[in-house]
C-alpha cells in the first residue's frame, strides 16, 4: 500500500504542536481508549452475571483490542506522515 502525503513537514508539525483541532481530536480519541479499558475491565463481572461462552468473551476481548489499536494508529498518523515524507526525501537523495 502506497500512502501519498500531500502536506508538508511544516504543516504536519504545526498540526501536532499548535493546532487546537488536533488536540480536540486527540482528547476525544483518548476518551475512547479510556472507555475501551473500562469496558475491558468489566468483562469479568459481566461474565459472572451473564455467563457467556468462552468464545464470546474472547471475541469481545479481540474486538476491544482491535478498536484500541485502530485508535492508537489514528493518533500516530502525524508521525507516520512525517516518516513517509522523510523516506520520500531519502529516496530522492539516493537517486
């Protein structure tokens, strides 16, 4: 998969450092991560009350894990974009 970054390094760094919209997005995504952790911590109590199958519990844990990984990936996007731009710059230098 080839990701094309249209922003400049400066724009991405400004997004990370000075942009209130990005901070709002980060705060919201961190709230999601906290909610996933609370949901994960309630699985044992819920299992005691609802008596779900082992497969159901494992699927729920996997679902929570996948959601948390997706959110962490979204939070890392500015750094990923910077890395892509660095790699692109290195490739153009070596050619």
